C-alpha cells in the first residue's frame, strides 16, 4: 500500500513552454501533498504544500505564478512549470500524507520527474 | 526554522562492515525523524523512522537512535551489502507540522 505515482517520469521541453507534472496517490487519499525540487547531488528542497480544495502554500523564494499547483481531488495534485527556462531543469518529486493516518507525519514519495529544458 | 545537518557526506565501507550516519537538528519542537534511501534517478524510500518518545528503533539490519537532549539522531546499518549503496537522507519534522526539513544527504558506497 501507500503508493504514489508521478507522470511523466521524464520530460524534455523547449524554453518558454509549460510543463505539467501529475502526482497521484494510488491506494490512499491525501488531503496534503508536497512538491520538492532536487538538483544534482543535492538534497530535496520543499517548494510548496498542496492542500486539497484550497490554495497551495509556497516556500520562500518559490514563485507561485511560475509553479502553479492544483490539488483538485484527494488523489491528484498537479505542478505546472510555466514558461520553463533551462534553470528550471531539475528532478521534481512529490509526496503525500495518508488522510487516514492524520496522527502520523509519514510522507510517501513518488518516483520523481526529470525535467530538462532546452 | 529547522536546520538539519548530516555527516559524513560520503562514506565507503567494505561489504559486511557497519555504517553509521549522523544527523543533528536545531528545533527542539521536532519530534519525527525519518530516514530515506534514494537510488539514482528514483524517489526517496522510507527505510526507518523514529518518534521523539522513543530512543531507539531497530528493523533487521537497520537501526536508528535518537538523543533528544543533544538533538541528534543516527542511522546504523549492520552487515552492509552492495545493494545498500545509495544516498541516504535524514529529515526532521514537528508534530502536525507537515514540513520535512531534509539533511544534505550521505552517499554510501559498499565495496564488495
């Protein structure tokens, strides 16, 4: 149980285009999902917290108009990188908390999406 | 805010030896400490976690110890195997505080 999927796993796009990444909790419901960015040989940096039915909370320094987050259901959150530029190239990882386990902190991570902007 | 440090940044051990990775945190309110293993090109996988009401937890070859007074926790892997080679991240979180703060990671290499 507790499986999180991401789609696509890899994407290459041209500079100036927008890319949408999906994060799904496959066998549980998640009121909260998290989006992280990871540069090569670095740690995971939290970008934003996605809350079902409400606006996402962005970390300091993350542009909300550039990284659009939508959490339309208890099993799906999307991250759209708008007007992507080469510096947005990174590994994007989502995680989710199980609504049934609200007393715990455990997060289940997706497999990540490798974004390359040419 | 929380700050998590992790040492060493790289660690090489011979197969069968033990490996220890240490993390320190700054926020005394943190009470949940997971450890993740990340293989190349994949997302992090939870390998063990510990909550602040426990001092030690063990799961087969993996154990975690927590010293709340000193604000540090450690990952212990015994009888290491080549498939243990990966990057390991520690993290800290406070109760209900949903955010994880990750350490910078440790690249573990187990040499056959």
